[in-house]
């Protein structure tokens, strides 16, 4: 390793957001383990930048967000937020970017995922949780309100009664409960969290990039619509989607050979 490489590696290690690649998968690691990955201004800025970058990179098919150390994230860095300009003065939020980009984003929740960290996770496409994961929303308990979409997203994932209990009580739930109520798609042994998340990410990345992105948009747009409107969106997308018969045939043959 050259001196320049060593300096770049040291700079990356000190960054509040680590960026690594696994083929077509970009992994964003919240990197303030000594502060339980509290989301400060620098991290928010870096998150938005890297999400936009991934969205514009044709070689990136899926994004994974996880945390360094033993926590996913304890939420917004409250001492910093209370001593300076509030996060709402920074323009679009990281969760607005998450909801707006065209690539699937998986939250690999490796430990405590609280308040702003929970809001970050529920704005991802879906959550895979470690058996060390713990979820809680303490906004109402300390006198704050959701500002990153948590109160809008959670009822659509777990239903209204479960969302009310979770948000108003501030009571933590573990990964098993999160999976049972629909907050997390799966809960896996801690050592299997990243291998399982990357396994899913690679399967998504193997799909047709245009079809994956169009289906993701359809699912997002249809989730809050009436059935009739969602069916209309699907019919419109199907009618305007340009397909390549040769490519479809090759992909179908590949999948059939892999299963045989």
C-alpha cells in the first residue's frame, strides 16, 4: 500500500459514513460507533450525497445501509441538533432521498435502531434484522414529533394499532417482534446478517435493471393508492414497458438451468 493509499484508507475510516462495494451492491455503513452511530450533520450530508450517487450510477443495482459496531443508529445527534441549526434547515432529508431514488435500499439492522435511526430504516425498501436488533421510537416520550416520515410509513407496514403502541409508548421491541408485526422482513442470527442481506441484494441485482426499477416505483406508488388506482398504474406501466424478447428468453433459460 502506498502512502497515498494509506492516507485515503485512514480518511475513509474516520468518515461518519463508510462506502464499500460488493459488485453491483453499494454498502453504506453509519460510522460513529462511539456515539452509537448518532446521525450528525456531516453524516446526513454524506448519506444524501452517496444515495444520489448510487441512484445515478448504472453499475449500482442495490444499496445496503447498516451500522458500524454494535448499533445501527441511536437517531439524530440530539446535543448537536439542540446547540445549532435544526436539521430541517438543511434542505431535503436523508429519508426524502431514500423515498425518491430509483434503486432498492435494504436496511441491515445490526443492533439498536432508535428514533431517527428507526425512521431511517423504515424509509428503506425493507429491513433485515439481526437477532441483536432492537427498535424503538422515543420522539413522543421526550417531546418531539416524527419529522423523517416515521408516522406515515409505520402504519402502512404494521397497521395502525401496532404503530400507535410503538410510537406513543417508546417501548423497545426486539427483532422477533419486529418480524412478527411486519416491521422487519426477516430476523437472522447476528453473524448471518450481512451474508443474508447481500444474498438478497445480489438476487435483486441479477434481475433486469429496468424492470426492477419500474416494479419498485409501481409498488411504492400503488402502496398508498386505492386498488383501482394501483391496478391502473400497473396497466399503464405494462402497456408502456419496452421488453426485449431475446433478453427475456435468455434470462428465463438461465433461471431454469439454475433450478434444474
